[in-house]
């Protein structure tokens, strides 16, 4: 296939930026990481043996708790850090390996920073045009207008960053990163500086903008709600490793490790014992499909209890539990409940239900997808 | 295809690496160059000069060291009391004129100690107007205690160096906020006891740093002690060098002085570090000041005026008066224009070089914060602790050596004529000495303004395709403009004021304003010294106003 690209590469560089010429053939991944490792102090790996492929046009979310190495992974892709081991390819071109880093300015990768990093001494239009310095002036003007329209800031071109609201600054940062038509857009916790209400609104706007631009995107976040609503594919990172790389619904329904199961949603584990056709737990018996590999009579397991799957039930079928704590979650209330054995779990009830701490109620549990792990075993690390 | 691109990328990666290391190399070169004077002075310890040393020891060394230590102790303790007291007054109290005094109390910093010294001598010495008046009123036998003494020198230096302590103490008190003081008071302490038991100990590192700075200035001062006839190490270096032409002895003295200076530097550095640590403690609201009324308010205003009057108003007033008289009589020396031009030329050259070097050092440590780069920045900034006389000696020795070996040989070889003293005879040595002494001033300012630029801006610019130099040009330099301007002004004024190194290193016939002040005051021609002195003071007020504007912003 390579001979087909030869004419495109012979054209001036700005030509490749200007039109969205795909340098891949649509099947090749935009980005592929091969066994990337990185540590800043010896013996303390930040990232360990990471392999990922990002398909053209997809949105990938790197999700994990603070300090799990997701921002470092992003900076490796952008070319700000050098890997200790492994290779990074951008559209089949080797850009990073130990001892070699193609500098960020030669990668055609756009990035939106956590603090937006707008140049405070430049106007909105100067900021957006910063990356277009190799373009002809007429093209630059057209692109600027196009970008301003895309992010809805047409009247703001001559303002300075400090004259803009947080949400507007965010959109300028996005327009600036998109202006040179990068092959790949990286977003580093782009909504973490905004308050909750603005965050949701802006997330939808950004999602619409990215969809319109049709650009391959990697988003880093520790907010699972953000990740679930944004991503085509989710990469859950725990302690420097990708523990699951799958579409969001699969990550929710079939978490590969205990960490993923607990990190996504507010699930708690409940002890259970496997019998021939069902698992017995304190919350009653649960039937299970034989496809589960954890067969064996009398085997002890942990089951994931998700708050959505617990219902109030005031007949004698329910299990009696004690209310420990309640907190509002918008239209619903999240209750922490305690079983007679002392194990606790969470349940979501409509907000008109009012229960007091110490009160004893009866509940039933109807799991939709059964998530079962061997009992108390340390989470096995299963990289995708 | 992939193979080919891999190769290309490899080449690009290499090229970038070498470009970065050129910043590192430049930083190392600057640091190495600026360390030469200190090394050359320190190395005189190694040279066997027992005879000279023994002679010095027998004749005057004990007196010199005692005098220097006494002066340091006196200036240190009185600036500590004065600076802290005024800061306490201004931060925790409100009284008439408070807003004015808060910034005006920095003003004495603009007056070089030697200018204050000669104004006082002109006014209060035996032949001065005050004593003459008193003698005619109370009879010939009437005498005031003489100014030309330990007490007089200490008073002069305290009046102009206390703002170092005042500034740092004020920042420390403001930085603590109200929480610590208020919790001490809620536990039953009176305001004064709470201040002494809680606020002062927390502010101690800042106070120590301020006192160390004031003592460094006292150690470096040459003009005041020389005019007052008070023998210290700095003054002895000049006397031995110029009066006796004994370079070995001067170098030995300089190495002794260097030990004092490095000791002070160590104290200042360690307490600065601690002060920064404590500043991060700040929580909660600002200080709630006490409003003073009646005699208390009068006392507060009186205390401020008692310091500001002799430290600033009196010298500026008297200098203006003398200047006016000179101008009215048409006695302004025709050489004044030349003096001014010489000063501006030297200061301008030294200032631009200092700022250039500061940008290189600061940018190198931003791009590649390796230990070697950080050390070279530290090393290049050491000079501000060294008295000008020490630097002068340290510059002259290697320059004279270069002159006598390399330069003469080159001139012989390439021009076919035997040259004179090319380096020691020109302003090269002087400019170099200014750089050693004042690079720290520009480095600190430039570094601070560079550190204020978040690193994500660099990353953003790089990800948008800008190379390292384009980032510097388009992002860093425009954002550092204010810091660079401040650095330029600060260094410029410091160079204008500098006296001992200028006296020791100036090429024959090159006079500056400071040299003119020295010449006139050493001949007790106070009025003639007023015009150049007032020019220096006027320039010195600029950075103080800058500091005021900065502190108003906070």
C-alpha cells in the first residue's frame, strides 16, 4: 500500500494538515503502543508493559484513580517523555523508543491541557493560529474562522484569555489544538477545572465538536461518569497497567478484575458459596450460568452487588438489613446498608423513600449480569 | 518506507538532543567564568606567604578583624531591632500616615551608605553648621560626640540597611496571616506576648535572612568606613593595594574577608530555604490591625519619622540644597557630563550582559534541570555575597596574569609590536567584576518571572509544532518582559552605586559618579560631591518605587 501514499508525502507539509488526508488506509490504527514501560525512580514503575491500539476515528478514555500513570501515558504519546522500554507508532511511523523520541513539534498530535495552557499574552485568534505558522495567510484566516465557528466563539476573536470564562477558555484550547488538523487529539482531564454543572454541559458540547471534527481522540480522566459517556473504548488503568481495554458496556457487565468491578459503579463484594445450580449468599440464592469457569461444589466466591440491582421489598421474602447512612444522588438516594453478618453494600432507592439510620428494612437483590470472582484472592492482573 | 522514516526520526532525535546540551554548555561556561575571581582569591591560601601574613598579624590584623566583627554585630543587632520593630508597627497597627509610611520606610534603601555618611559629616562634624552654631551659642568648649567612630559608622549603616530586615519581616508577618496570632490570643495571651511567643519565632528564618543581607552590605561597604576613618578589612584591602602596592597582602586580606562573606551567605541561604517552607503554612484571613489613637498614634508616627528623617529626608534635602547652591553659583563641574556618560556606558554594558547571562542560565535550567545546570546557576549567583573589593582583587590577579603571558605573546606574534596592558588597562576587568557581583540580582528576577510561566505552556507550544527557540521567542520572552525590565533597572542602579570595585579596577582616567563622590568626600569637599551623589540617589529611587508597586499588587 505504501506506494499510494508517496505522492501525498511529496506535497508540502501544510497540504497534509489542510485537508484531512488519512495517511492510514482506514484499517491501520492511528496509534499503537507496544509494551511501553516508564518509571521516574528506579524500582518504582509508573507504567508497566502497556500495549494498546487506537483505531481511526475512535474515542478512547484512559480511566483510573489518581496517580495510576494515565497522564504519563498521554505525555509519552505526545512526546514529552521518553519510554524506558517499548515502542510507540503513530500511523505506522515509529516515534518513540528508548533513546529516540521524535520531538512533540514534529508529531502532529494535538493536546488540550488540564489548565488549558492558553498563552496569556495572545488573543483568542492569535492562540488559535499559533500552530498554523507554516500555512499560507489566506488558509490561516479561513481555518481560524472555521475553528471559531466550530467552538461557537465567533465574536470573541480579539479577546484575551483572562477576559473569558472557564468554559470559553476550554473551547479556545480545543480550537487551538484542532486547528492544525492533528492526526490525534489528546485531552488531559479537560473538565477537572470546571464546576459540576458546567462540566456536564461542556462535556456534551465537546463531544459534539469532536464528533463533527471526526478526530481520533484519547481522553484521560478519573471520573467514571465522564469516561462512560465519552468513550467508544475504555482503557482502565490500575497501578501502571491496562487491566481492561473494552467498550464501556462490556467493562460494566464483564469486569475482568476485582479492581475494575469496584472502580466502575459503586459495587460491593458479597461472600457466596457455589452449589450445583446456584450461589447462596446472605441476600438469597442466585442462579448462575454453567459457562462460569469457577465450577466446583462448595467453592467460595465473591459476588458484585451493584446499587441499581437492590430493591426494597416489604414482604417476608426480603433479607433484613440495617440502614447505616444515606446520601442524595440527584433524583435518587444512595443508602449504605449492613447485613446481619456485618458486611455492607450500597443501594439506590427513589428519593421519596425516606429511611433513617438504624432502621431495619427488607431488600431483595436481582443481579442483571453476574460478576463473580474467587473468594478473597488477590486480583489477578489480566492485561488485554 | 517504514525503515526510511525510522532512520529519519532517529536523526531528528539526535539533533534535538545536541541542541539542548548547548544551553547546558553555555550555562556551565558562564558559571565557570564567574567563579574565577573567587577561586583565585581562595587559592591565595595555598600560596606560601607566611612572611606577609605574619607582618600583617603583628601590625594591624587583630584590629581589622575586631573592628569588622564589631561592625557586623552592631549593624546586625540594630537592623534586627529597627527593621522588625517597624514592620511590627506597620503590619499590626493603623495610625495617621500609615499607608505612606508602609512604603516610604523602604526609601532609605535608595541611599548608598557612603552618601549618607558624607552628608552627616558635612552637617554634624566639628566644622559643620550645627556644631559651629552650638559653639557660638554655648561657648568654644562645647562638643558633640564625634561621628567618626564605631557608633557613627554603625548608625549610618543601620539607617540605610534596616529596610532589608523591614521588607522580609513585613512579608513574613503578612504571610502568617491572622490565624496563628489569633489562636495564641484565644489561649489567653496579650497581643504583645502573642507576637513575641508565636509570630516572631515563626518569622525567625526571614528575620535572619534579612539581617544576613544587611550584614553582607556592611561587610562590602567601603566608602563609609573610609570617610569615617574606621579601619575594617574592606578598607584595608584598598589601602594596602593602593597605598603600599602590596598585592600579596591585599589578596590575603581579601581571602579573610571572603570567609566572612561565605559564612554570611551560608546563614542567609539556609534561612531563606526555611522561610519558604514556613510561608506555605499560610491559612485563613489577613491580619486585623489595631487602630492607634492619641499619644500612641503620635508615638508610632514619631518612630517612623525618627528613622525616615535622618535616613532619607535629611540627606535628600541637604543634597538638593547643596546641588541648588552649586547650580546657582554656576559651579557645576564641566566634567559632570563625561562622568554621567561614563557611568551610563559602564552600567548599560554590564546590565545588558548580566541580563543576557541570566536568561541563558534560567532558560538552561528550565529546559534541562540537571544537577550540573542547577549548580552552575547557584555558583554564578554567589557573587552578591562577595564585597566588591574581594571581587576586584580576584579579577585583577588572573587578568594581570593573562596580560603578561597570553596577550603580550599574541600581540607580539600577530601585530609585531609589544603591547601594553590590554586587559588590565581597559574596562574589561571592571565589567567582569560587575557581572560577578550583580548577576545574582538579574538571575533572581529573571528566574522568578520564568518560573511563573506554567510548564504546560511550553508543552502546548511544542505540541502545536513550535521548536525550542520559537517557544522562547513567541511565548517566554513576551511573558518575561516585565521581569526582564525589573532586572535591567535593578542591576543598572546597583552598578551605578558600586564603589570599591570601581575604584580598584577602573582604567586610568575613567571616572564615574561614584568615583567622583569618593574623590570629593575624601577631600572633605561635601558640596562638590552633592551633584553626583544626588544623581545616584535619584536613580536608586526607581527600583524602590518598583518594589512598592509590586507589594501594592499583592
